[in-house]
C-alpha cells in the first residue's frame, strides 16, 4: 500500500523565532506607549490647574482693583469732609479774632459737627505748643470714620492682590510643567515611529527625561 504525502498547502509553517532585536523593538514600543500615556494624563492635569489658577488670578486682580477704587472714593469723601471742617474752623476762628464771640458761638452750634466741636474743645484746652486743632500727632481727637473704612478697604485690596499674584505665579509653574510634558509627548511619539533601535532608544530616553522633569515640576507646583 503506497503512502501519499500530505498536500503542500496543508502544511502549517512553523512560527518564526522572535529575534533579540524584535524583543528590544517591542520593549521600546511598550515604553513609548507608557510614556505617552503618562505624559498625556499629566499634561491634561497641568493644563487644567493652570487654567483654573489663571481664572482665579484674573478674578483676584479685578477684585483688588475694585477694592482700591472703593477705597479711593471713601478717601475722597473723607478728604472733602476734612477740608470742609477746616474751612469751618477758620471761619469760626476769624469771628473769635474780631471779638464777635456771639456769632462764633452761633456759627459753631449751627454748622459744626459734634466731631469738630469736640476737636475745638480739645484745642481750647491745649497750650501754645499746639497750633493745629487737626494735628493727630499732638493728640487731636478729630477722626473721620471714612479714613478707617478706607484703610480697611486698602488692606483688603492688598491681601486680595497678594493672593491673586500667588495664584498667577503658581499657574506659571504649571505652565512650565505643561511645556516639559509636551516635549515628552513629542519625543515619545517620535520614538514610536522609528524602527531602528538606536534612534528609537534615544528619542524614548529624551521623552522619559522630559516626563520626569515635567512630573517633578508638577509636584513642585502643587
């Protein structure tokens, strides 16, 4: 009985043995994929934080400018009242100099605020060393609440501006991280294109360094 060989088409070829270079190429492709994934995730996070902090900084700068404007308005009102009271005092003093004390008393009662009257009472009790009833350093009781309000608004403005500047600077640190991570994405993407071992390894190495530098900068910015 004759034996017939199997048809050639039915013979399954043995799989080619994976070479060392194939393994290295596969390993580098896997490394490039990991670098790309990590860098893409970190880039998205850094961009999000940068955008959020940038918005906070803009809002803070705007609020600081608004508070500064309010303080300027309050100071303006206070300065206007101060100049008005000083004018009243000079008129009052003019009546006293001419000896018209009756008109001076009426003028004082009708036109002067309690704050100014208290200041004049204090001034009348001082000696010749005090020449200005509004001299705060000499102990004048004259005070306008608008000045305190303006000071408070100014302090709020300075604190808000400082917080906005801190957010702006932190956002800048996230921007630096984004740039480094973008470079990592670029070089890791180039590495996945090469088939030759050496250029692929070099591009992946540069991309990995960029990823590590970006992650360090990201952690610093947090």
